[in-house]
C-alpha cells in the first residue's frame, strides 16, 4: 500500500554529488490537478542548508522527499502513468532474495527484505528499547511515544499516526476497494489486504519463527507471534495503563474508553469499533466464506475459525496454560481456561451486577434484560445471539438426539453432552482440586466442588433469602414456594423439578429401594442418599 522508493532518504547522508549546480527542485500540484507547476530556488551553500534541517526536495502531492532527479522522475512516472491498481506480476523484478527467491524491482527493497531472514534490527528506540529493521519504521514508532498524529481526515476530523491508516480510513467514507485479487476477483480496500488474501490461494508462508518453527503468510502475524515468546508488550494505554503486544490491539482497546465506532455497515447501519469486526459482519450479509480447507473442503467465513479447524487435522496445540500445562489449539480457549485458575470475571452486567468470565456468556445474559437477539424460538420466545445455540435449543422442544456414544449407543441432543458422557467410559479426570487432591471429570464439577472449601453460596432464593451452592438446589427449593414443577406426584400432588426426583419421591410411597450398597447390602430409595452412603466406605 505504501510506495517505497529505494533512493528516498530521510537523513541527508552522502548526497553532495547528487545535485548538480546545487539546484533543488520543489514541485506542487496546480489547481486543475493535471499539470505540475515548477518552482526553483537556488541554494548557494548546500552544506548550510543541510545543517539547518530544511527539506531540500519535496513532492507535495504525497510528501515524499527525493535527493536525486532520476528518483524523482521515476516516482513522477509511477504517479502519472495510467495503470491498473493491482500490483503487476509482469513488471521487471531483477533483484532476487538468495534465501527464499522472492524478486524485487529495486536493490534497496531486496536489502530491506533480507533483514527478515537475518533478523538484523539496527535501529533502537531510546524510550522503550524496541529495535527495528528500518529507519522509517523507528520514526513511525516514535509517534506512539510523542502522541503525534500528523494525518487528519477532512471529512470527520479524525487524526492518524500513519499515512497508510489515514488512507484506509478515507476509504471507509468512500467505500472504495481498488485492489482486486487476481485469483478470485475479490475487491479489497488496501494493497496489503490484497497481498495477504492472495496468499490464502497459494498457501505460501514465507515468515518462519526460529523458536518454534511456526510459519506465517504475513509479516504482521509473524511479529505478533514472536511476542508470544518474548512477552514484549510495548504499547501502553494512557488512560488505564494496560499494555499490549501490538499497535492494532491498543487502538482497538482505546475505543473502549472513547466509545468510538468508526466503521458502519451500509446494509443495516450497525457500527463497529474495529475494522476486522466490521469485515466479519459484512460476511453475514454476503454469506462469503473465503477460507477453504484443502484437506476436507470445508469453507469458513473467518480466518481464525479456519486456522482452528486446520489444527484439528494436524493435531497441533501450540497454546499452553501457564498454571497446569494443558495445551489448546486456539488462543481464546487457552485464555478462557486460564480464568478457571485465576477466577477472573472481567465482564460485569450493569443492570444486575452479575459478573462473567466469558464474553459469550455475558452477551447471552444481557439478552435476558433486553429481550433482543437475532434468533428467536417460536415455541417459547427465548432469544439467542448464535445460530448454533439456537438450533441446540430447538432440540429441547423437538426431542432430537443426533449425537450417539460409540461405546454404549446412548444418544444426546448436544455434542458437548456426548463428549462429557464419553469421559465416563475412559475414566479421564483432568481437573484436580489443589486443596484436597480430588479429581473430576468435568470442569463444572470442580468449580462446584471448590465452593465446599470456600463456603461460597452464590445462588439465593428471592422469596426467603436462603442461599445455595448450586443453581439446581435453588431451583428445587423454589418449588416449595411455588408448588409448581414440571413433574407432579399423582398420589400426593407434590411437584418435582425433574423425572429422577419424582421417581425418588414415588419410591417413598411404594417403599421401593432400588439402590443397594455392594459393601454392606444396605438399600436406598434415592441415588443421592446411596452416593452419600458409599462415601462412608471410601473414607471420603
């Protein structure tokens, strides 16, 4: 997206011989925009001007500085000669990288590229110590510390640190997408996005991590990944002090303070705080699924879903929990898991004060207050934000059970229920209590168990104020107040919350005791009493 000239010089080094007769040319665009007027100024003492820091040669249309007439003329030709906006394969690229074979039009461009392979970073930031491959990169980086934003949008007044971000922003007003993929014809708003998109067709991943060998198709992803090893977070929010590993993350975070949502969908008017969310949303209208798995042909709307899916084939789990070492195929799953150790609940409902560990659960909870959601059940009116949850809910009405256990044939309405059930065959208990050492098959079980140590009773009856450890207990308790439950005893009219509770109650009428202890042969009418008794033999 950013036009790089190999002869552009930010610092005036070794250029005394480049200007004949010390004549400097400054060109400005005239009012009609078709011709370029000329203004010439004679510089009597070239060295004196160098010391004063005055820019010697500036092309005002794009702000680039040139020290050689040949460089300037070449740049002018690239600006004025009509040609397609797509970068062209057939243009001469005589300079090839010896490492990977990539070709470049200019020697300096190849030299810059080679630093990716060597890892050379000669320019250090004096404020934070971060190192850069290019001089212009460190100059751009320094604006983070100074707060300088020299590029201002004339339409909305928004200012930007970097010219390429400014150009991208302008296209949010115009809707312009001048770059087309040569493989599928897809239109994109920036050359960088176009190049990254085209690599999804070729499968090329030229950027390889030296620490773990992971390869990437785009340098920004590669740089972000490197910071997962180093732990470097050079970008700090001035409002709350939170640190981030890359500039795009801090920009997105800053909007949580300002409430700014600069990206608006032209189809439905919905606004977004970050461009990636906006692009993802657009696909809900178009149905586009640009990411296709080469192994099974499954297509995805989002790159993150596609990458997670690829790891199912490869079995790769690169994200490890720092507390217990458990590995995950995607970073979100790892972060969510880590909250089970920390107990962190960053999402707080402003309506009722309830806190949540996960954004999805928080959003679903908010629907209870707003009654607003894209998917509404025709049977009970319940709303959902996600089609998967909606379809799963519909099965509670239809009774459909599409997921069968291969071991015993038991059928389930939901995939997660089958996966949980399968652990009963394997005997796997991955969740261990640090206080007493007891192991559990399910994450929800250990969470509930921890409350027996802490004494926490988060579920309170609104009628009498009695508190309970588990939500199921408060639901059963509420039946005492309401006298209303899904299962009623025909003999005495008592309401129960589930069929198993009703059956246990019926056993009290009939005297039946189907649960017998194998150790002492004592019999019980309900399973909970039987399980409690078994613990007396196990010494629990």
